[in-house]
C-alpha cells in the first residue's frame, strides 16, 4: 500500500485511471475519506499494491487514522426504521429480567450462527447500571429517586384495587431498582407447577450462576452473625444469610467486582460480548401480529409515533405482568387465562432498630431471610443498617443504634381466576392501545396469612433483639396496598391446561406457535419468595427451548 497526496483537480476516478486500478477498490481502501463526491484535494489517498505511481511522504509515517465511528451511548442502539428491514429469528419485547435473561441465553447459544435477535424497549436509557451501584445513592436516596413519577410510573393511581403498582419504563425495567433478594421457591410452593422440581433446580443453578447469587454479602458481618444466633436460639432455625444477587466473587486479578449488584443490564452487557443483536429503545410495541395460528411479527411505534412492522419468526413478550397481558389482549390473542390469576405478595411492614452496644466490633451489613415453611406461608426479611445497607463502607462502628431499612413479611397469595388484568376501553393511550383495569382482592386464606405475619413479626423482633419503631408513619405494623410489593406475577401463567393457563410449560402461548412470554407474568405461582430469580430461570429455560427448536432456514 502506498500513499498519494491528491492534487487540486484529482478525483477518485482520475487517480484510479492514473494507477490503472478499479475505482471501487480505490474507494474501499479509502473509507476514511467520507465525502467521495466533494473535493479530495490535499487528502492522503491509499493506493493498493500492484499499481504504479509516485508515493508521497515517508514510509515511516503512520497511515491516516480512520475516523472512528463513535457511539452515542454505552450500548449500541438501532433505529426502528433499521430494524424494520430485518426479519428476526427472535424478537424480544421488554428489557427487564424476562427480556434480559432470554437475550443473554440466546446469545450464548447463537454466538456464531448468524441467527438474528432483536430487542425493543418502551423506555430509554435511564441508568447505566443498577441504582445501588451508583455511589451517590444509598438506600434512602435510591428510594426517593425511584419515587419520582418521572422515573417510575405510578400506574396504580388508576387501579383502585392494585394501587401500589409502579412500572419502570427504561432499559433494564424495574431491575434497576430492585433489592436483589433472590430466594428459590420452596418445594411446597411449586407443587402445581408443570415442570419437575429437579428441572427447576437445574435452571436455578444456571440463573444463580449468571446473576452471581450468593449468601456472602452479609457473611462476615458480626451484626448478621449475632442476630442469626439469636433467631436460631429462639427456634427460628430457618433463618439464613439473605441470598442476594451481588457479585462477591474474587477474580484471579483480585476482588474487583465486590460492590456490583446484578441488574438486567448485566445481561445485556454479557450478551453484547457474545453475539450481535439489535436494540431499539423508546420503542413501543403496540400489537402482536399473527397469521393463522403463528406469530409473524410486531407492530411498534418510535418516539415520533411512526409505526413500523417488525418481522419475526418468534417473539418473546416480556413487558411485565401488567403490560404483557395488555398487549396480548389488545392483539386479539385468544386464551381464557390471559390476564387472569394475577398474584402478588401481601406485604406487612414495620421498622425497627438494633441497639449496637451489644456488638463487639464493626457491625457490618445485616441481611437475613426467614423463608416460608410448610407451616408458615410467608417470608420475612430483615435488612439494615441504614444508611450503609448498600453503600457498605462500614469501616467505622455505628455511633447510634442501627436503624433497619427494611423489616417486613411477604405473604403467599392464592392464584385465583377472579384476580385479573383486563382492558379498559374507556381510556386509550396516544397509540390507541386501551389502558388496563385490575380486579384484585385477598381471599380468606390470604387474609389468614396476613394475620399470621402480623402476630409473628413482633415475636421475631423480640427474638432478634429488634426494637420496633413502626413504618410509613404508622405505629408498629401495617399492610401495604396491593401492588406495592412490585412482585405481581401470573397473568400469563404456564400450565398444561389452556383453560387455566395462558402458556404451555415452555412459555409458549397455547395455540400460537412462535409466541412466548417471559418475566413474572409466566410464573404459575410465587409462594412467598421474591419472584425475580425464578422469572430469570424460566426465561433461560424458554430460550433453551427456542434454540433447540429453531435453526436458520
Ligand atoms: C423497589 C423495588 C425493589 C424490588 N426488590 C426485589 C427483590 O429484592 N427481589 C425480587 O425478586 N424482586 C424485586 N423487585 C421486583 C422485580 O423488579 C421484578 O420482579 C422484575 O423486575 C420483573 O421483571 P419483568 O421482566 O417481568 O418486568 P419489568 O422489570 O417491569 O420489565 C418490563 C419491561 O418491559 C418494558 N415494556 C413494557 N411495555 C412495553 C411495550 N408495550 N413495548 C416495549 N417495551 C415494553 C418496560 O419498559 C420494562 O422495561 C423489586 C422491584 C422494585 C421496584
């Protein structure tokens, strides 16, 4: 390769003629010159080997540096217009835990297969990571950021029976703010599932590994150790160090990741380093399009409200337990159970403090979980101390008593047909998609569990040495409004019977080939355990099924 400095009247054509080379070849090796049709006078032109001519400059000089195609964001984005030109093998809607986990797994399977994966997400790029990883956000500041209606949408304001619900429309969905508490469902909680406990265990293992779930976060803390000992001594033998999706693993280069908390954005980062995929944000899926009994694509709108049709051989709908059934119902997808069996956790909260005088040394982080048992159908979490729970710079002893930042119980809620999300045609959004309404109530059995939590939390507090201070401006204990747990699930649940389930055991909508659901909506039940680990495990399983059953035609 030689270099030539273009003269005043030179063009690519004249230079190609002069060196008797193909003009397209000349252009190809000179992509650093952006505007082929404007003057190239003075530009350094690369002359491919084998051509005759005069070189200019010295062979010691570096070749001209190509203008680097720069990124506008930390993650490459595609426009909806560009995506409309591709037929996707799998198109994922939503980038929360369901969408993120499915994407990661598909990219693992299809790293060099040429299979085409696309993702569309309604929201934009709110945070580049999980909120607790931002050093300025300790527990209370992160909670206040989350409370901002511009950050999380208080959708429950129009849902009187589910008034605590909030959505986060942005890349990562609600996992940007989640608490990362990641217990498995207990055996007695999956008795009615369409898959075996052994298979679920295998997928828990995969999900825990990729989400770096461990009980190490509070392992060395003297506060956690002492409180656990008190609980065990008082008969609460089920209490454990809380499992958290926090990367505590040392690498061979040192402990570089110990403060990172998993969010679905981690899934995107991992996927990005494995296989190419297209991602469009600020892109609203407005309709699932089917032909006969198979999915053929998705209609979606960009921020300018322009509609595009995205062709797809398969679609994974992971838009949350409230939005996923909305889109299916609006698209006329048949299924008696779609939108029904809405479940959540009844959430009884209090707060308290722990006298620190009784601890021998720097106290550390308190993270304890009491899982449900076959007798007690609720889970209790004890977390603190504020403000160091997440920003655990605990090199000094606490001056005052340790205030908890969460102390409460999640009660099991029955999956009942009458608890449902349905379309509210009286209010349509700007794209003509009807809003949602919710019918929701706690059954007599749910109420009995709520009473059980209410009477047992003070006993647990006494055993743990916690002084109750009350919560949300209320004394002692209070029951939060339904939806406030943010664990809503089950509205497109898996099962073998299309009468009582929306999707089959692999997450495929009954009777519609190529259309899958992922995320909390697909879970048949959630017992008393925080649901996100289970949703990730199931999304990974759906991706495995898809990759086994699809190949490039
Ligand atoms: C403060 C807080 C703390 C929490 N703590 C925990 C915890 O400790 N442990 C736990 O297990 N869970 C916790 N959760 C719950 C957890 O965040 C959810 O279980 C999980 O995020 C659900 O994942 P998802 O994929 O189903 O839905 P989401 O995370 O809600 O993701 C859905 C995505 O779909 C997008 N979307 C919606 N509609 C459309 C559309 N039409 N077109 C395109 N995109 C669309 C949304 O913008 C969103 O990004 C917590 C939640 C909150 C808010």
